[in-house]
C-alpha cells in the first residue's frame, strides 16, 4: 500500500515542528528571557483578528460606502494576501535587525493602518488600508511563535506553543460576535477604533515588557533564501502538501467572506446569527484538532490526512447540493461547512508537519513558504467568492473545487514522498 505510514506524529509534534519552522534562519540561538504568555497572545492575534472581526460588518460598510459585494469581499481577500506576503518577509528581516525592532515596526504600521481604515471615505481607500493593516499585523503572526522558540528549549517550546495556540484559537470564535455587536450598536467604523486601540496598546506593552530575544546578525543571504525556496518549489512532495494544505484549510475563507451576505441577503436571517454560526464553525475546527490527537497514532498521518480531506469534500458537496437544488436553508448552510471545518481542524497540523519535513535542512524556509501558500490560496478563494451575483453559489463552487484539488494534491505529495523513501 503506497500510503502505509509508519511515522507517527501528534499535534504536539506538529507544534514543535512549527516552532522550529518559525525560527527564521534555523539554528539554535542562546536562550533569552521569556516574555509573558499573555503578551505573546496579544502579539500573535493582532494579524488574524483583523480578518474575523470585520466579516459581520461587510454588508453595513458596503451600504454606507456604496460598494458591491465583490468590492467588499476584497477587503477580506487582500487582507489575507497581505498576511501571505508578510510571512516571507518578517523572518529574514528579524534575523538581520532583531525581533524587537521589526515587530514594533510591524505593529506600528498595523495601528496607523487601522486609523486610516477608520477614516476611509470610499471602498478603494478601505481596501488599500486593509492591505497595509495585514502587512503590519503579520509581524505578530510570524514573529510571536519565533519568540517562543528563541526563549525555550524544543520540548518547552512545544508546550508553550500549544498553550499559545489554544488561547489564540479562541479569537476567531469570539471576534465575529464582537464585530457584530460593535457594528450594530456603534457602526462598522467602531471596529477600527477597537483595532487601532489594541494595536497602540500592544506597541506600548512591547516597549515596556518585550525583551530582545534574538539580536540582529548577518542572517542568511538573499541568494541562500532564494535557493531554499527554489528547491522547495521544485519538490512535488512539498508542492502537494502546500497546495493541498491551502485547498483543504484556508479555502474556507471563501465561505467566511460570503457568509454575511448568504445569511442576511439570501436566507433573511438577522445579522446576530452570523457571529454565532461562525463560532460554531470555529468549534468544528477545534473538534478536528482534538480528533487528530486521538486518531493519528491509530491511523498514521497519511491515512488520516486523506480522510480529513475526504470529509471536507463531503461537507462542501452537501453545501453545494443545497444551493443547486434551490432548497438552501440554515441547516445546509451551516451543516455542510461545519463538516468542512472539522476536516480543516484535522488536516491543518498534519499537512504542516509533512510540508516542513520534506527537507529537514530548510525547515524555516519551508514553513514560511507553506504559510505564504496557505494564505495565498485563502485570498484567491475569498476573491472568487465575490464573483457573480449569488454569494452562496460562488462560495459553494469554490469550496467544492478546492476540496477536490486538495485531495488530489495530498495524494500526489504522498506518492512522491513514498517514492523518495523507497
């Protein structure tokens, strides 16, 4: 059997690999004083919070700015694209100039971009400032985990990363509820007041409480990084896991961007339900993470990865079937994507583990390129969800197509990996 998987793993191992991967430049620097975990939570959530908190306010902001659904969904897709690009940049920069100044620079950009978004006179301005906001907020996403690896031995880093991930995972579930409340009570611009205040607060706290955990060095040359990326892009195994990882996980941003329009405009549901249903979908992802802990030792990474991808296909086609039949209701609009996010929770750490393990000598480059590809796929899918005048149909087609592509990509990656190890 080509997919017999004798190498067992676990989410803790995946987190440990991710922790090493997010240490730009590789290697083991001297351990430094640890910053408090609560500060790392603030730093890390700065990037992703901007995605989720604004989603419920898309229809309201679009109505005020006179923008259509497609234009408003660009405020999500280009934000995700900014997170993708930033993951390739902040690691090498922090190697050369140190973690602290690069992180402070990114968070300062995030804060001022949030202020500019608050003052947006039109949708074009809002789209541009959202991109800048993502490019700034990505500093926390990329460097928060690297700081953990700077200040912890590998086993302790896995434990701290697990705790950090657990706390950070609450953010995507709570953020839409906060966004819904703010937009209904105070208007959509209040969301950017909150994000600007949080950014400024995080900058001040970093100035006071964050030590330098990795002093600037000469770092790796641009030519060496280019060689690493080129070798990975020539690896069918890495491409399979990277493309499959994006299609099986961040492709659900297509549904995320379309969800408020599906609920409010097509199903006639109140805006408050968007936040609660999104919380349910995040719970599906968390349940998938827990299932991974229980099933990976029994099934192995390869078999469990393909099974998780198949579960995503099932959920996507349940949703698509409801749309095409003309009988889309709340149960189908949530139930199908819930199955999809359950698959996301299982597949995400497994795909990451396989991708960064393709070449153990360049784990950092693999993690950066994998993260970039994930966010790039998410940005593309969120953009495609804005095509046409039927948000539910667009999102369902994107999810179903991405799920099938993900299954094929995983199969290709596993075949090439098995051939290399034979």
